[in-house]
């Protein structure tokens, strides 16, 4: 994998409407589980050290193989817009739209993209909500 040269990197978006209009949600086909434990699991998609222990997002199969409790199976929606770390409004817009639709979500921000974890049985509906949100923002961008 080749790293981009600093001049080749796309500029991240900072303005809320532009980020929402360009978010292009993509549903990851895999299933995930949020787990906690003392040791880092090699297949963890993400980890975060909390006072209570190491939180990890594991593929469902890895969580089961490691005998973690599987309480809630999640799907990941990748927001493919390159959002700036100091941008604001994307998380609020996405979480707000999903909450209004009665869909729980857990947001994870990474360097290049934001990731939305939703209950697996709500993934299709969540994609529809986010696509509608993106469409509305894109039509506002065209107006103004």
C-alpha cells in the first residue's frame, strides 16, 4: 500500500452541509460486536482504552471464537467523506437523523472517515435514513 504524498492528499471537509452532502454511506457486509477485556485482540477493528478496561470492536466471528459475550450484533456504515477532525456537524446530523428514526447508533471517528455502528437488524433502514439525509443536504448545496 502506497502512502500519499502530502500534496496528493485530498483536503478534508469542515462544513456540516458539505460533509453530509458528500458522506456516501457504505454498508460493510461484516457483523461486529463491542467487547471489553484486558488484552488487545489481534482482529480488533478499533480499540479504546477506558478507565474500566480496553474496549474493542471485533468481527462477530472473532468475538465468538474468543468467547466474548455477544449481546448486540452491529453493522458498520462507513461515511466515505473525508471529514476534518476539527469539522463539526456531521456526527450530530447523522446521530440526530437516526435517533429521529428510532435507530440506535455508535459513532467512531477515525482519521479519514467516520463510522456508524447500528444494530444489525436496523442496517437497511439506517442506510435509507442516511441516503435521504445526504440527498437533502446535496439538494440544499445546489441551492446555495
